[in-house]
C-alpha cells in the first residue's frame, strides 16, 4: 500500500498515511477483506490523536464475480470530469492487467456506488451475504455497543431482554472485536471486552452453554493428562463409562477418536454382555452414543480430506505453484499435508515422475512458507531487553530498516496467539504467558513509535 503525505482530516497537520484506491482481487486475494473490514485507508494523527478512515475514490474489481465497482465520496465535492480523471486510469489499470481473452463486457460498464455502505453491501451480496444478514449483524453490533456502555446491573437486564440475539454469530463477532482491540493495542477496550465476555458467559443462554462445555473439555483434557502415557483402552473405557454428562463424553470422543477402534468397542461389548438390568441398558445406550459420535467425527474428517484432495489437484494445475501456495497458506492444514504426503508416496511408487516432481515442489514451497521468518530472531532479541526502554529504543533505532509493517504485523499476530493462551491457561503457565504478552506489548509499542518516526521523516 503506497505511503502518502496528507493533511489530517481533523487538525490539518501533515501526516503520513497508507492510501489505496484500487482493490483488485485478481492481483491480491486479500484486497476484498482489506476493503470490507475497514482496515484500509486508515489514518492516525500523532498531533491531535485523530483516528479514522480517509475519504478517497475507490475502484473494486473481482473477475470471478464479474464485479467492477467505483465509489467517489460525495464529501470530496469532485465534479464529474474530476472523478473521471481519477477513476479512469484505475479502470484502465484493471483492464490492462488482464489477458485479452479475460476482458469481458462487465469491464466496460462499471457500477457506480453512491455510498461506501452500498459498495460493501454489493460486494457481500455477490458472496451470498444478503442485506438482511448484514442488518442482523448490525443489530448484534449495536447490542455489543449498548452492553459496553451499560452498568453491570444494566448489562444483566439487557442480556435477559436480548437473549435470542446472542447466538453463535454474536459470539463470533464479539471475538473479532476483542482480537481487533488487542491488535490495535487498545488495552482499555480489550479489558472492557473481557469483562463483558464474563457477564455474557454467565447470564446468556448460549454463553452458559459455551462456558459449561468449555469447562467439560478442560476437565476431560486434565483427566487424560493425569493418566498420560499410561493410557490404555481399558482406562479410556473406564473414563468414558464414568463420564458425568454428554459434554464430557463428547470431549473424550473428540480427543481420543483414534483409540476407539474395533478392540475398544469389543471390550465395551464384553462389559455389556456381563452386565444386568439398568447397568446393562445404560451401557447399551452408551455404545449407541459412542457409535453416533465417532461416526460424526469420521464423516467430518472425510469431508475435510476430500476438500484437501480437491485443493491439491487444483494446485497441481496452477502455473505459479509457489505464488498460489503463498496466497492460500490458510488452506494448508494437517489434512492437506496428509493428503499431499500420501499422494507423493503413491506417485513415487508408480514411477509417475512428472506428478512426483510437482508434488515435491508443493511440499518444498509449504516448508519454506512454514519456516519462521527472519523477523522472529529480531523479536526474540528485543524480548530479552523489553524491560529496559532505553536499550529497546537504541536497538530498534540501530535496525530501523527492519522496523516495518511486516514486523508490526507479525507482532500483532503473536500477541493475539499469546492472549488466547493466557485465557485458556491456569496457574504458573498463565503467569508465564501473561509475562510474555506484557513484554511483547512493550516491544510492539516501541517499534510502533520508531515506525511512525520513520514515516514522518520520509
């Protein structure tokens, strides 16, 4: 994103900002998310503290959906000729970047959006997200804002009144806001959201279910950890028979599915044969539940494996394998790696040299992407001196060229991961994770200051 010198919309002081006018999904798959999430064209003024999105003309292009959209903020007061002088070259850039055979009719009739909201809605509707769905999310966002500003007693009352609105989508939206607060180093907002989360888990119907299920998963994990390497089918069967509720039972199945094989069920059947009366009926019911739960897991796993196979075959047809992998690393999970490994072994066994070569190329590209970037070495060094602000600034200043958006992005990702660990850990482990988070926050704040100073000098 190009760095541009602009005047602060609030105090008119000159500041540096990232201004992006062309969002072309064909060139950058992340362009859509950057636009609809509101993280693009965002300015922060060190003089007056202003934070907000910049008003700038925008061209959005998605060839798969055949979308070419334009938006010129009305507050800019541009004449039609002025708009065309800005928008025209951006559209030409889109067209010129496409091969001749991909230049379709929609490129010559771009749709003009009257508001930024209608621009986002049009993009989302092409993905099957309707206005009704957007309005529902806005209601959830409004509810979160009401809860954030309400007193503790009022929060409980509001949650009771709006309980139906507090569903899985509500908690997903809430989690994204908490993550954004952490990434933005807004500790006050992050703390407020954590406090509100505790109230939601305590007083909403779904929250109570999530809390109870989380506690059961933790209890199941602890029980398995206590047995450790001595876990056998017999001990696993005893744990499952003694499971106090459905949530604990499901947790055991999810964590130990590979151990629930033919021999495991044979041992359970032998117990059923020896049982009598109510105990026998209970074990029979338990076996049916276990068969249902394991079947659900197996079906889900098979779907993931099928998707991984499809993704692998699509990747094999790509002209730029390394580039495609880099842009889609989110799809490279344990299922994809397993499918890739099996396919590579099969290709080698059958002597298919061409397929084997491409599969090995994919494997190598994934390994390179999975390797920790060089920024991690710098972060490790900085963490060792995080409590010494003068030393921290000195080291960062001496390596100013390495203090860039990439370094800050990596640190925000690390903070998000560590925060999640803090919330799930207990005791000494939680304290260590919190210390790590505090140290990383100090490093991030210092690096952000150095980065801003660099921008103002440029």
